[in-house]
């Protein structure tokens, strides 16, 4: 049986679907449909309880997600699977095997790195070296809501993120990003109890935001940040 929960409005339409067996949830899928751009696209996240795998549950839930995407007029589905890296820690490969068996092709390889800040070199010296190449710029920092005087520049950078970065074989177009869309994302993060910390580099003379970093801390997992 499938039970759906829908979140409407804003920049995307999101559906959550569960697969139950004997009253117990054994698998879940999230379907995200962009509403402002990339109207050909659907993003799907799917997970199956380890002891319930290889029984057709994941395949049934994926086909349901594909049907929902097709009903919304989407012809491209993107999902993410884990792959071990040479020299890195062991990782399960059932996700990529499942995707290949379902007819999905590899479109882009990404590497997830973890920074051990305790093992990093002297930050003060690194920062001093960086400032020698950043004459005429200043730092703007905030916690929670981004300052109004940089939100337009940050929104512009967000809109370019998925075309300036390598996209491999993925069929993705530039996002339509503005201050309202950025503020909507902030509101969602705040509603989930996330702490947002930001730092932007701004050109003093023109006010142009040259770049910025967003750090999010998830409640209950304050030891790590994203």
C-alpha cells in the first residue's frame, strides 16, 4: 500500500510516499518537481529497509514515482546513489546496482569530502594569505536571516550554481532564482529548526557579492554541519 503526503507551493512540489507491509513502513520515496524552472525534471530519493531489499518493493515504489513524474509532464528523473572511492572507506553498492537494473544511466560523479577542522593548518595564516589577493573586498557575516543588502547578489549566484559547476550528462537548465526564492528556502530551514550561518565576500566599491558560503546545522546533530 502507498500513502502520499504532498507539500505544495513555492519553487517546488514535493510528494512523500510510503510502502507498508503488515502495517510496518518498509520503504519510502520523495518526489520533487521544480515549478519555476527545469519543468522537464523530477528528482527522486528512494530508500528500502535493508532486510526488505531484493523483494521488488523498491522497484514497485520507483515505478510509482516514475508514473507520478510522467503525470506531471516530466521526462527526466534524477536520483543519487553511493559509490565507493578508491582509497576511501567502504560503501554499499546496492544503490547503483538497483539503479542500473531499473534502466538508469550514470550522469555525473560527485565526491563527498569531510573536513577535519581540528587537523587543518593554521587558519590565521591561511586567511592572511587570502586577503593579499582580495584587496577592495570585505566580509559580511550573519546568523539566521541573510542581510537585505546582499540577498539579491546571493540569489544571482544561486541561480548560476547548477550551470557554472560541472553537470556531466545531466539535462539541467539554469534556475530562475531571486530574493523571494532564497527567502522561501530560509523560511523552510528555520521551520525545521536549522541554524544557518553565512559569510559573503562583497566588493566595497560596487557592492557586488563575489561569493558566499552557507553553513547549516541540523538540530540534534550539532557535531556536524553542512
